[in-house]
């Protein structure tokens, strides 16, 4: 169960009560009660896809719920790096990376969110090099809801499948449009994964 942690000021200046989330590991992607998977082939190299992942503004271009991404750890990223993600509906996720393998995989979880948020939440992005400047992205979103949402998990999961597939198509179109990425930085090349 999520626990009250403290108070954080949002960019708007109001007070957001932080609530602890379950600090899940990589095994959560197999055991989560609600899981949504989307896949897309993209005309870009894995390295280019990771450049887009590193650009904070890019997340707002394809992931509809995201209003802003603030990297709270220095680059290069590694397992344990953090960021804060502001989303529609007043949701905020204080995230920690649990896998960071540049060009092939990244995963993160919510360490904290706001009251009413999920008990646990994590995302996993696996990028496979298909050769000839093409890649496949497999995106898994996993979550454990609280309260009334917990009972609605099967319905929420069904509704989220087409939404996540749509967002990943937007990601493909965005990457293939070859955007200029002013805030992208070359990531570390040390692969790492946090165990469950």
C-alpha cells in the first residue's frame, strides 16, 4: 500500500503530497496485475531512438499524458538515475531507472507519486536492432492500482492497449521525422540492470 512521504512543490507552486510506491524490480514486468504491451518498427537506429529517449522535450511530443520531464540526476544516466515527470490531471511521478542499457533497454519505476496514484508503476522499453537503420521497440507498461481502480484493472488494461499503441505510433512518426534534439546528451555505454 502506498504511504505518505512528505510535501513537494509543483512547477505551479502548489503543494503536492508525495506518496510512496512499491519499489519494484525487473521481475515486476512478469508479475504485475495490469500490464499493457505495444510494439512498433521504426526507421531509425537504436542509438537514435535512445537520443530521443534522453531528450526531455521529446516525451511531451508523443506521450499524451506527459506535460514535462525534469532530469534530476546528472548525465550519463545509469541504474539509479532519477527524473520527475509531470502529467495531465495533476499526476506526478518521481521515477528511478531500474535498467539502463544504451541502445537496447531502459526501464524505470515510480518511487513516489501523488495521492490517488498507483500503488506500483513501471515501464520497460526494449529496443532491437533490425539492421539497415531499422529498430523494433517493445514497450511494456505495468501497474498496480489502489481503491476502486484496482477492481477496474481489467477494464483499464483493455482501454489502455489501443491508447499505448497509438502513442508508440506517434513515437515512431516523431523519431522518423528526425527532430532536432537540443537537450539530448550521449548516454553511458555501461549496461546495467537492477534485479527484482
